C-alpha cells in the first residue's frame, strides 16, 4: 500500500485596520504560507495487517507588518521547517470490497527549526530610536504518536480514500537564541546588545481527524 495524507498548501494574505489610543490609526498586513506533505509506504504480512514507514515534510512561514501614514514602523517575520520519519501498523477488519474499517498506531519523530527577525521604530520623544532582532533555534526535536480508527472507501480494486479519527500526543523541544540591538538614533554605530536564550518543551494531547489516499499494489504470487 502506497499513500499519503492529502497534502496541503496554504498561502494567506490579509490586512486589518487598528486604532490604538495615544498612537492613532494603523494598518496591519499579514502574509504566510504552509506546506504539509506526508507520503507513506507499507507492506501487508497477511490479508489484513500492514506495517510501513512515513515521511513528514512541513515548511512554512509568516510575516506581519504595521504601518502608519504610509510608513512601516514594525515588522515581524518567522520561518519554520519540520522534517521527520516514522512508522505505522494498520489492521483492517472485515472483508467488504467497498468499505474496509481499520485501526492504526503510528509514531513520527524528527528535527524542527525556527528563524525569526524584525524591527520596531519608537515614537518621537522616546529615548530609543528603534530596535532590531534576530532569533534562531537549535536542537529542535518533535515527536508525534497517534492511535486512529477509520475506514478506507474503495474507489476501485486498487485505490481508496481513508477517513480517520483518533487521539494524538505530541512533544516539541528546542532552544531559541534571540539577539536584540537597541539604537538610540539613526546614526548610532554602537547599539546596545541583548542576548536571550530560552529552552522550551511543549506537550500536547489532541483529537486527530483527516483524509488520506491509498494505492494497493498486488504482489506477485510465488
């Protein structure tokens, strides 16, 4: 069986009008993208049970800017990338030619990265002129484990659509280093430098639902 969760490609662009007391009217613009691809391949050990491998490729990013009177006074940009691999065990129940219910256990581990940069210009009269920042993660790691149940709706003898629902547990762990430069004026050649290191470990429990596509390749009879 060869398949994939239905790959997704998302690009978004939007804007909003913001009015803040003591600052005035502002405009915010947001752009972003995300690509998620999860191909898989498995082998049947008997008529009902298959064991296989999966690959996860997930780049993405977003950028938010704030403008006032036609000038951008704040910008925040982030880019992310996840790359991982894992395995699964699937067991089908019943022998219906049109609808095949199944249960599946899967695990996926990999590396993740996050890069950020941006700037902020202060209002006239403040001690600071602007600050800029850049951040980069290191040692990024993720783990996803899932128990799902669903069914494969056979479209033909060799192709089918998966519909599934289940439980997902995930762990993310990384260290993020952010460097900020504070400028006192437009000609400040020696800005104040601040470095911050943050280690984050995030765990999550959730409900997983999705659609996939499978191709079943008949083996040669020995």
